[in-house]
């Protein structure tokens, strides 16, 4: 049955006090949760353990010069170049091996330096964008990039140039690509399709691809 209204003023007053008391009690309980003492009672997370991979010493041959390093084995070649050696020409783009901005040459072959560990390359010959020029003179591919206006913002350009050096060497050596129509034909045709396929791992957000292809074709077509 529905509750009947109170019969007199005393019952009404009692009901109002009861409601007020309930609300006051609830407010006090809620405030207590926010007190500094309550937060201090929360257990602290356990301290992180020391690194499982202590730093190790090794030497890298970069642009013809030895660099002695002491780094954790987990440090990538890209981070070692930029943070430990100060060769910031190699750019960090996606840090996942998708954009090619961090391309360097290792023993003449191009790699994404963000996907390999620095300690793995002791004894290898590493060439970064700082080592492409010689005796203060721009390399032919660098001059061609300027001549053909093959860059805009320039962020991807170091990786593009390092990749272009290997691309030209591959075509001159007759190494086939997915764009080569016949693997038995040597030397490989130096054309737009070959260059675009071989340079597909280097992205340019500015969209300078036609000029990049023209710059590479101009250098690759010259007699080595």
C-alpha cells in the first residue's frame, strides 16, 4: 500500500531531519575519500628492476672514422647516430621502417637504421648522409637533387640520397628488381619504372617524386 502522509507537524519535522541527516552523512563519507590521508594509504607500485641489458662497449666505423661507444644492446643504430655521435643528418621519421627517412648505407647496401641495433654493426662500414660528399665537394647525386629541384621541405632528402646511391649502384651492377621485365637482360634498363620501384621504400610527403626520379636518372645514365 502507498505510504500515508504524516499526521502532524512533529512527524513532518522528524522526516525532514532524517533526510537531512542522510545527506550530511553521505557528503562526509564522500569527502573522506578525497582526504590526503586516504591517498597516502594507497600502496606504492613496486620499483622497476634494473635494466636486464647492461651497457656494452663497441666501436662503429662511420664515414671512415671509428667511434667508440658504450650503449645498451637495445639502442638502435638510428638513435646511436643521432643521440650518441651527433650525426643528425639521418632523420627519424616513423621509427618503424616504413618511411625511409633514416636510410643509411652499411657495406654499400641501404638499410633502415631504425630497424637494426647499433651493436650489431661493429666491423661494418657505415655511411650516412654526412659521408656522401667528398673533400668538401657535393657528390653527383647531391648536385643532381639541387639541379632538378628534387626536394621541398628536405626532411626525407638525406634518406632519399643515401637510397639513391645504392639504387644507382644496383642498376649499374645489373641487379634486377620487381619492375625488370626480363631477368636475363643485362644491364638493367635505367628508366622511370625501375627507379620508382627501387625507391619505393622512401616516402616524400611533399610529393617531389617526379623530380627525384629525374635526378636519379640523370646520374645513373652517366658513365661510371
